[in-house]
C-alpha cells in the first residue's frame, strides 16, 4: 500500500498566513501540519508516501526532507500547472504501483486508516471513499450509499428536501491502480466531477467507509486553523497527544501560564503576562520573532512571523496578522 498527499494548493483562503508559508506546513501546535497526516499513514503501516506539490514546493521539501526523520519514505512530484485532484493523481502515476491511499492535504483527522484499508480489501473494492457526517450538509457534496456501503450518487450542496443524508466527502480515498486508466493524461480532472461519476456509470465496486466518532476538520480558513489549535489543546483529536507542552524558555516570576497552553523553546515571558489556552513558539499561533508589548491583549487571534504588537494594543477575536505586521501602541483591531 502506498499513499499520495495532494498538497499543491496555494492556501488562498488561509491568507495572509500562506503568503510566505505553504499551507501544508503551516504549524499546528508547533508542528508542520503535514506531519499529522504522515502520523496517520504510518500508524496504518503505510510508509511509502508521495507528496504532490505546486505552490512553493522547495519550502515543503526543505522541512520534510526524505521523511526518514518521521519514520516514512517521502517522494515528491511537482505539477507543471494545476491539474485538479484526479489530474494530480494521474500525474504521479509513474510513482504509483500499488493500491494507494489519497489524502487531501488540508484535512486534520484522527481517522483509523488501518480499518479503512482492511474494509477496502474485504470488499474487493476498486475505490473506497471515506465520509464524515455533518450537521448541515447544504454547503458540501453529499454522498448517498445503500445498506451495504456501495456508493449510489453524489449531490452537490443539496436542499433539505432533496436528501436526508448528511454524509459528505472527507477527502480520503483508497484507490486501485486500475482507476488510473479512467483519468485522461495531462488534463485538469476532478475526483468529484470526473472519476467518481465514471466509476458509478461503469458499475465498478465503489464503496464508502463511514467511521464512528472520528475527528475531521478542514483547516483551510483562519477560523478553522484557530479551531484546530483549540481542539488539539483540549485533546479532542484523540489519536494525537501533545506530550511536551513546555520547552526551555524564560518566564518572569509574576506571570501566569495555564496547563493547556504550549510554550516552545526560546520564548520570553515578561512580568504580568497571562497565557491562557494559547500556543507560543518558533512556529505557532503566535509565530516566530513576534514581540508583544506591555499590557497588550491578544485574544482568539492569529499572529504571523516577525510581527510587532505595541503597548496596550488590543488584538481582538478573529484577527489575522500577516508576517511583519506592525501595530503601534494603543491600536485596537477586530475581524
């Protein structure tokens, strides 16, 4: 079993955080995001992994290397232009010789991938799509299945009267190499609108897996990126455990840091500072080389790299500051 992670997006919805940092390696609790997906694959015994890149690929490869530091073997392929989800899979076909797990590169999940792979094999499926239930499916693509889990149809942003199904595409697939023959070469092609309807039309063994009590979040917007941190700090992402929440840093006697917060190496905490349910570090919600002045208040916000926040400044909920932003003393911001 191999894996392909589709990590070529520009992260437009996550700007300004992704102007200089590719979305696949934006930090979640001081770790590049892709490491969580590598962890999920490694736990399932999948260590031969290809990354499909496009935007600032050298920065991703610089951080992850050949994968040996993370217990996997990484290969890279760079799209010459945007190819679509299925097009990127086809573009990487020279590196794919086995059934392949395909991940969208912006999904944080604690999926039990080993169970997905086992069920795929037991059903002798050509393709398996992982689904996740949501409260309101009207903003997503719904996937209807029969009692045996076979995929019946896809509905894009359905109205409530069109279906009672609430299971949506979770951005994880297990695909047999034979499906590559159904994807045109050197063309922009989609799983959702191209390959999957083709599989349904042919009547191939196309099944869905709906896991129980599995965490799932698309981190592609600032609000969801911040939510991912809150969920990780609160241990809601069950298969990822934050072991070391304290690095080596300087902290004044009269400062307060709660048990949930993460503070990495080389931080300096001044007198009177309160850090509550937050992440500080070399790469974090307050990214590296950022200075926060006396009596400033940063709440439910994201601060990029190399920023300066002046004295008595209020950075309110929902604010996102890009790299090298400077706020003068007494500034007040909100989203």
